[in-house]
């Protein structure tokens, strides 16, 4: 486990900022709307409400959330990455403590607005953590584990798992809040898909006169290979090379920039890859 002081300080600052925003979102939106966001946070809030309503006991958020994250943290250390898990633990503990101690601020009592804007903030915070190789804990660990092992964007699968949690909340406390919670979770997942694209792939077709240079730019930038094909420009009738490659969506802008530096006249077509069958390199989580 190697440490880079500049990079690690940046990660700590981002994780601390994300913790504050997440805690404020829980106190100002989630609790005001009586929502259950899914994952460890949703189960924690569900347990707190069950204890309060049926046993008249107020349980601290930190105690429950940290306990629920024990197994996901083990998965992180064992299968994902030690530094990744260490920063995730910082996020989990900070968010939990802040949720217990900072005051809530009511912005609106409109449950639909809370569901939409709370979901937007939740998805943005999760994406922010993932961009610096950390996570908010709970089912996020499972999503990253599945994505690494299966090579798929598994956040929709996690959304399906969270629906089970919301169904339990609906049975216990009424379906209106559970259904609003589904809106919250769906909004969060869509934001995540837009902002965090590591496990989404795009296909590049590059028409160029400098195929070798373009290939080297792709390989240097993304560690992905390419296939060079013969082509002919129909307008001028000149021979062209077509470089075909598949890269991570998170790397696509950087790769295209490198390609244009290698050949400023290159014609680049970017297509969303719906399904990929075969070995595909993902930068490991540290």
C-alpha cells in the first residue's frame, strides 16, 4: 500500500467534504421527508425508527451504521483495495458522527421535492467519493465488487436490492414514504450513471493517416489495445487507416484529447458500448 502525500491529502479533503454534505442531506432532506435511501443508510434509519416507535428507544446513528458496514468493509479489504477501503471507512465514520451531532435544517416539507433533490445530492456525493477512489459504504462496496469481477455497471442491480429494503419500510410504516424513497433512490442512481462512468464502455473509431501514433496515444492514456483496419475515404478516394478501440467511459475525453494531439486531423466517432464480452482492463482501485 503506497502513499502519495499530495494525492492522499486531496482524497482526505474530498472525503471530509463529502461526509459533511452527506450528513446534511440525511438531516435536512432524508429525515424531514421520512425517507429510506436504501443501502446501509436506509437500514440504519429503518432500525432507528423501529426502535423508536415500537420500543421507545433512541439508538445512535453511528453505532448502527458502523456495525452494518462491518461486512462490506471486509469485502473491500479482501477483494477491492486496502487504501480504497481505508478512505471509505473514514467516510463512513465521519458521516455517521456528523449525522448524530450536526443540527438538521428544514428546507422544504414537500416530499416530492425532497425525494428529487435529496436523490440528486446523494448521487453527487457518491460519485464524488468514487472519483477519488472511496465510497460511502454499504451496498456501494458490493456494487464496486460486482463491477470489478463481472465487468459490468452494477448500480441498477444495487437499486433492485434497495427496493427490498424499501418494501420492508413500506410494510412497517406505510407505502407513501417507501414509494417516495424509490424516487429518491432512482434519482440518485441516474446521477451516478452520468457522473461516474468507469464501468461504462465506449467504442472509438478513428479515421487517420497516423494509425501507429494514434494507437500509441490510446495505449499510453488508457492501457487499452486497438485494432487497425484498412479503409478508403469515399470523397477523395484516398487510403485511410481506421483504429478501433474500446475504452472506459471515464477515460474517453482524455483518450480523445490524446488522439487529437497525435493526429489533429483525425476523424473520431464515439459510440456507447451496450455490451462487451471478453477481457477488458479496469484500472484497479487502490
